[in-house]
C-alpha cells in the first residue's frame, strides 16, 4: 500500500526531473494546484483516495512533456 510519504517522494522526484512546480503538477494532473501542498501537510490533514493515487501513478508513468 502506498503511503502519503511514498507518493509525495514519487511526486517530488517527478517534478524535479521535469522542472515542474508543485502547483503546476497538481494543476496539470488533477486540476488542483494545492494537491502537493495538501499532501505535504500529512496524513492527518489530507489523504487522497486510492483511485486518485492510482490515476497519478499511471499519468506520471506515461507523461511526455510537450516540446516547444
């Protein structure tokens, strides 16, 4: 089972790799610019649904940045 900390680590590596801001990541994938900051607050405050976690894993795996 993926924890918030594991998900956050995966997201942080992803945004560093692609030079993306945390708010840009949330906006692009979930239409929620606060997603990463909410996740950073911890499991007591915010815990995404498994459906959301699975969606993010697929989107990050298949992401291809736009050239231009």
